[in-house]
């Protein structure tokens, strides 16, 4: 089986960041979060963020900015109407029904385009919609933990990622492909 990271692979960009900027049009409370969003994105790209810090930032954002799950789902549906063009059809065409898409992104965001991805096997961060908090952050070593919980010792024939933040997943994969701007390069 192959495993594909979502952001910057199947989607050109960071989908959660794009969603936050999209939501500014309808939710001015997010304007105050722009510096924090950009700061956390930079730390993530430089592999300087830990799971606990990321989880705290997401919880604070969700609890401060989002009114309820219906607002969140409605905004997400609207987002994909204008951002589906950022899905990489060429890389998505490599996905088979038994393959897996893995993401630190939230389940509500990635799940909303599941039908376009070629598989229903999604491993994403999970949100508790009752108190708008992270139930499970699928980031770093947690990706391997969740993968092993669901698939046991199943082998990964190829892993596609854009970031060394996914080193833990790289370590359990036979082949590793680095994706950058739609170009794929084998690194192991």
C-alpha cells in the first residue's frame, strides 16, 4: 500500500492555513490571528514545532474564533467550492482505493473532499466538536502511532511527503518520495 501526505502533495499549499484565510471574509475575529497563524506555519515548515504546542494553538484558535460546528462545516464546504482547483489531479491519479491519505490537517477539512481523493482511507487530526478542541493530533510520531493502531504491521511500499516533519513515517516506509510543487523525487 502507498501512503500520501495531503498538504503540499495532493493539495498545493497548506489547506488549514488557506481555510483560515478564506474564513476571514465571514469571520473578522480571525484577523487578530493572522500573525499567530503565520508564525506557527513558519515554525512548522522549519520543523521547530512540537505536538503539544501545535495542539494548544489549534485549540485556542478553534475556541476563540469558531462559534459552532455548523459554522465550521458550512465554511469548509464553501472553501472547497473555491479551492478544489488546488488539488493535484496528477498525483491523486496515483492513489488506489486501498491506499491511505495521512494528514495533520483536521478531519472536517480533508473529509469534505474525500470523494475526490480516490480512497476513503483518511488518517487526519480529529476534532471534538462539542468543546472545539483537538481530540487527536495526527502530527509527527502520532502519524505512525495511528497508522499502527489501524493497520498493524502492514507495510508501506511508498510514502509521498513534502516535509521532514514526516520522518517517523519515512522510517517505516520502503520507498520515500519527496513532493515539491507537483514534482516527485525519490529520496529513499
